[in-house]
C-alpha cells in the first residue's frame, strides 16, 4: 500500500516545528523569513513540562488549553502581547510548545477540536478551517477578554489563524505562519491524500496508516532520525477529521494579495 506522504500528522509529518514561514503584523504587513525557528531549549522544557490544562465547552464538545506565564509576578511580561500557539492536523499542543522558546510574555497552547484531549463531533463541517476559526475565537475571548493576542500556527493552525484574523478584526496583533498548509490550486492533490488516509483508517486501522507513512521519503527539511508519531485524534473520529480537512481551503487569494510584504 502506498499513501501520499503528507497525511499522518500535519502536512509535513512534523513533530518538532521549524523551517520557513511568514508573519502578518498589526499593520497588515507580511514579514517573510527563512531562518529556522529556535529549538526547544532545556530550560524551557523544564519550565513547561508541568503544563496544567483547562477545558472550555463549545458547541461540539470541549477544547483543552494550557496557559504559561514565565514572569516572576502576576504582572511580569504583561507589557508584551500574549501569544497563542496552534498545532497542525492530527497533532496536539505538545507539537508547538518548542516554538515558545524565547517568546516573552504569556503563552497559551490549545488543542483544536478532536485533537489531544479536546473532543469533537462526527461532523465533517466541524473540522473545516472556518469552523475551527470560529471555535478558536471563542477560546480567545475566554482567555484574553478585551486583549489583543499574537497567533503562531503550524500547518492547520496557520490556516485556522488566517480564517480567524479577518473574521475578528483587531483581535490579533499579528500572525506568524509556520509550515503553512497547501492551498488553492495545490489543495486538489492534498484533498485526495486526505480522502485516501480516511479510507485506510476505516478499512485497515490507524496502525496501517502509520506503517504506510514510514515508507514515504521525508522532505529535505525533516530530520531523518526523528521518531514516528501516531495521530493524536481518536480512531473513530480520524476519518471524519481527514475528510473535513479535505473539504476546506484558505480564504480567497485576494486577502493575502492585499497585504504588504516586508523582505
């Protein structure tokens, strides 16, 4: 059995986030960068290992999230915008915790619906990027009432932010996209990949999907020695989540075309 390579966890098999990306700041400008994201330092790992999480009810279940404030006092770092971190498809908040290394101020990590210990319905539409953006905005309003927040997303997390930001102007002070997903014309092939992944899970199980993924060559940016990871979505919901991702896309290209790019 041969499967498309980008369907196990995110669209790039990423466990530790890194690589290239671009950001949109509060003035609607995009800054393009090619430097790797800093790796998770040992000191940050010690401080974040005991992350405590809470849950927030939404229409389809509950969303799990955790808040970290490295300040020595309740007000420490509050002059710095809070930062929200979002993972990719079939991943969890653990995947994007490395991105917090060196980021000042308050940090919030969230598991999107049906991922990790967040729950979700057996409904394709619930896992479209606009639907995830709506759920995200409810979480932002709960955690950051009256505040602006900076968003950092990986793959599906990037797509969720790109739908959320224009839907709620002024909520995000800026957005950084790490490993953005396929979109528009290139999304066609990815839809087929997700449909095939859903079929394999339904007919042969999650282990068969992971075993097939081991045979796919890694992109040059990936570490060939990294451990294989399993999807962090309940097996009974995984086909629905894949098919929901297959039916979605980024906003109309006119939105990013209107942004000024800083190089």
